[in-house]
């Protein structure tokens, strides 16, 4: 685990990571779709670095019931047709339930799948879904599903 953290910190401190292809993803949606269905907001910074097609990111989301999740991970964008792309990603982070649903552990893993369309101004609009889970590290692992609409701008 220490080696993974050291490699992640070394990679995120690389000068290559701050090139012009970074972007900011903003999203609004629903957290815990199957149970509480609370509103959520998400902000994610995607670095310009390219690790064999994988792009590192950091982000956070918060629910209207005061849950919060801070995370870091990687995604791999695929161009699928003309101005369309699809990006699967995986992240790990810290979850605080607030008054929202108890996911069973503070460390949670977040997988996402986002489909985006590039606009004329180079921004992108998209729709995404995700799942957050502790991978059985806690006593319970109820998990939660997330659905959102996104807007991405280049920096």
C-alpha cells in the first residue's frame, strides 16, 4: 500500500501532469439512486498527464444529505465516434456519510462510466453512472449507485 501511495504522489508531482490538456468536470445528479436518492454535486480535476492512455484525476462529491467523498484515481478516455467519447475510471478515497447512507467503511472505491459529446467550443456535455463500494473491507458493504449529468471544460 505504501508503494502505491508513493508512486501516486510521484506521478502527480511530475511536471508533465500540468500541461494544457487538463480539464475540469462539473456534475449534478443523484447519489444512492436505489435508496435515499439524495441530490449530489461532483467536481473533478483531470490532469493532462497520459500514462499509457490513462489520465489521473482527483475529485470530490457531496450529497444534499451532507455525505462527502474525496478521491483520486485514473480514467481511460476512448473516442467512439466523431465527437463522442466514453471514459471508464476507477478511484479510491475517503467517504463521510454525514446524514446520508452508511456505506460501511471510511475507505471506498468509486467506479464510473461516462459518455460525453464534444461541443463546438471544445467543452463537453455528458451523462455518467457510478458505483461506490468498500470491496468488503468493512463489516458491511451495501454500496451505492450514482447517476449524473456533466459539463467538462478545458483549462
